[in-house]
C-alpha cells in the first residue's frame, strides 16, 4: 500500500471512531451529564448536521488551496474539536464541539476520494478510493469496540482524547507522505456549482441519500433484531457488530475491485439489487441464529461494497468539479443515515416487529436501483445522438473518428 493512501486510511479510521462510537458510549455520556439517553442522542444528530453543512461548505471555501494542505487542516480541525468535546464540562458545550467536529467529516472523504483516485495507477482508481474508506471498516472492527470498552470501564472522555490523538497522527502523516496533488480543477466556486445542473448528479445523490439508506434501516436496529428475534444474549451484540464490521471490510475491498474491472454504474446497480435480496432474506431467516450471523456478515459486505463504485460514479460524472460533487455525495450519505434510521423505526413503532426495518430498507434500496436504471437509460439515450453526429461527417472522417473512439475505449478497458 502506498504511504500516501495509508494517510487517508488513518484519517478515515479517526472519523469512523467518532461517528460510530458515540452510539456505544451514549449511556455513559448521559449518566455523566445527568441527562436522559434521548437527550444525549442529540449529540448523534448534531454531528450529522455538521457533516451535511460542512461537506460542501468547507470544500467550496478551500477550492483555491492545495488538497494536501486542506486535508491536513481538516484533520487538525477534527483533532481540536474532538479534544474540546472530551474537555467540555456541560451538555451545551458538548453539542457545540460535536457540531464542529462533524464539519470536516464529509469534506475529508469528498476531497480524499478525488485525491486517492489521482494517486492511483490507471484502472485502479476505485480500489484506491476503497483504501481510504477501509479506515471506516477498520474503525468498526477495532476502534469502536475498543473505544466503547474504554468508555464503559474507564472514561468516555478518554475515548475521545484517543480519537483526537489519531486525528493528529493522520495530519502528521499527510504532511510527511502525501505528495502535492493538483486541485481537481481550476474552476471558481461559481463555475463548479454549475455541475449540479446535470440531472445525472442528482440521480447519484439520490442513490446515496435514499438507496444506501437501506443499510441504516437495517443496522440501526440490529441490536433488537439479534436479541428479540434471533434470541442472542445482549452481551453478544458487540461480537455481532464486529462480524458486521468484518463483512464491511471485505465488501469495501471487493466493491473497489469490481468497479475497476466493470463499470461503477453496473457495479452500483448490481450491488443495490443484491442488497434488496439480502435484506429480505435477513427478515426471513433471523430467527435461526446461524443464518442470522451469516446474513449479518453478507449484508455488511454488500452495504459497504457500494461505497467506492458510487464515489467513482460521482467523480466520473462531475469532471471539473469533482471535489465539490464528492463532498455533496458525502453530505447526502449522512442524510441517508438519518432517513434509513427514521423509516426503519416507523414499522417497529406501528407494531410490525423487529424484522420490519429490513423491508423498509429493501424499499429504499429499490428506489436507489431505479435511480441507477435512470442513469443507464439516459446514457443509452445519448449514444444514438453521438452516432448521428459522426455519420453526418465525410466518410473518411467518420471512419477515423470511429477507430479513434474504439482505440480509446480499449485503452479504458485494459487500463
């Protein structure tokens, strides 16, 4: 692995710990501050709000600066605000620190994805992007369980100091190992934002905000699914979450390879279709413990396999404005987090049981699949227009153009 890509993995690890560990230490935070668990739960929501606002805002403000400096600054921000979160004496200051800690999250992943694709060898761009997102999966396997254990047995504040330290290490490694990569484009913010006039970008954002919401409809309620339906002891939930994390790690790796070998659009669509099937199977077989464990691994793998292809789909569609578009994709993913958890909870509240969120998740994934089909339909519709323009040229020019296109197409396939 290139050291330059490893720096992005370390940053992703720090962000993954911050995002997911809060769910594990929430009772400890609530007890420490003498507030209810639902009130403490607003610390999760305010972080997501910070991600949604910070992703496009910080990328837009940093467009004229070198990506290396911006990524380093984002990690330093992340370090400072997690340290302030660990030091905050009351609930109000915790909310402020948590919001500002969320601001660099989407901007780091959005800009980092573009940088990773530029650092990669031709034909391996999606794999490079998956290396960065591997930090999230490793955080779920190691960082979150360890941080939760420390939070339960020592202090939740210590857990967030550790996150701040990891973010500082990430900033230092970026400074040392990240090469000076040119910005994705020389466009001004006004020019860059014009890319959102393309309907394809909104379809991709829809895949992220709605389609991948299926993951969060499932995983947000995985604990009661495993205890109330599968019949596991509550102590097994941590082990089950590690199994889900292992699946996510495998899926992240596979998704990057598939997107490079085939196309990001085909890979994304196929994975969303597979996610629909997997979520329905989860709902049907979770009462049997061995299949519940197996499907936890498989569903985690499918859910994270879609990340790198979807990111490359956005980068390819937003040439000239990749970083801003990628940041918007990260913001939409957090919307998917909230949407999936909300819609997954509605059938539970209506009395349909703890397998019902999987059907809600399958519905969300199906909508995402429709968006994929829409993108494919638009691309096919545009091809005859391109062929017509070619055939209107003199025959010699037409032959040369077709040959040139075929040669370039072969290069893309074999690169």
